[in-house]
């Protein structure tokens, strides 16, 4: 799962085109930018670049040209820059895979080519796939078609979720049912996270998506979610989810579960409350025996801090 920094912005609906039109040092509240197809011309890009340089004479020389490049990419066919980039990258993945297949001399080498292509497409869509099996190749082919047909950034999120769900269905046919069940549950958590982040309007929304995902992943392992919203827990569940997706045996899955339990315990501490202090014991005694100061005082004398 790619939720990194502590979570990865999986196709958040913020077009790179916004960088062309927005000065680097602009003040004011951030606005959500539509990820839909935007009509922009090369002249618009040049105007936005000049405005960027005018508003940022010091750092603009580094930032504005790159923004202009992204803007012209969008202007070339009216599609968002992220979509154009994904189409270009997917074509490169496919080209590399074809060369690899031509040069392959053994079955193992052909499997390696297919695995590399699957990982290449998954990296474009910012997802983690389960172990690549024979049927995954069909998922990858369908995903490339999906990317090529994308018209807006949200379409890429759909492609990502479809690829992951398809790959999970394929791996579930070759792993033990109990392992496949957890893989499917973890994958469902991730596709929900992808859609949640794609619809997020603020950083707080993204944080909420990631915390919900952490709870979902913990539950997928049959564990009780910790009574903590510590952001660090997300790192534990990210690692556990990726571990589960690569599991092919019950032993591997049990190792993922133990690592998750240990990671969460280290961050949030034991789930049992710490022992009471002597003062707390005296208060508890008095609550159970109102006005019985003598008994509680006697217990206090024997209390060991």
C-alpha cells in the first residue's frame, strides 16, 4: 500500500496544471482543483509561466519552467497532465515487456518479464499488487487499456482499483483459502483507501482516510484495533498490508500478523492499564468503603510503591 509520507496521495484530485496558474508564494486557503478535463492552450501556459516568474523572481526560475512543461503537456490534447503521463509511462512499460519477452529463452525468464511489467504498471497507478501469477497478465493488459482510455484523474483511480482487485482474484486461486481471504480483505481496505483519498478535499480528509484504512487492515488480521489514532500506527498497518499481499502460505501470513502486533504494541504501549499507585489504591478503597478511613489507611501502610 502506498500511503506514504505517512500516506501516499493516490491520485488526489489536484491537477499539476494548478501549479501553472498558482504562484509559489500565493497566500490564502487552498482550493480543491477539479481533476476533470481542462481546456487550456499553449498561449495560456505561456501567460501562466510569465505570471509565475513575475510573482516569484527568486525561486521562479527553478519552479516556473517545470510548471510550464507540465502545462504544455496538458495543452497538447486537453487531458490532465497526470493522465498523459500515465499513458506515456504505460506505453514504456509495455515496450520494455515486449523486448524482454523476445529476449527470454526460458520459462523462468518469461515469468520474470511478466512480473516486471505488472510491477511497472502498478507503480504508475501507485498500488501494491499481490504475488504475480499466470492470470495476472490479463489484469495488466486490461489495466493498460483502462489507462489509455482515461480522460480524467479519477479514471486512473478506477484503473488502480480494478487492477488490484483483478490481481487478488487471480492469486486467490493458488493460495490456501484462509490466506486468500486475508489478502482479499486487505486489498478491499486498500481500494477503499484509494477512492477515499481521490475524493479528499483537504489534508485532514486524507488523514481520516488513512486512519480508517489502518483500522480496516488491523481487522483483516482478526485483531482488535488499538485505542489510538497515532499516525505512526499507519506505518505499522502499511507494512502489514504489503506483507499480507505477498503471503502465499499460512506461515507467511502468521509472520505478518506477529509483526503487526509487535509494531502496534511498541507504538501505543500495552493494552492493559498500568498498575495503580498507592494513592490510587487508597482512593479506590475509600470509594468502595465510604468513610472507612481506618481500613484504607491500614492498606496504605502496607502498599509498596
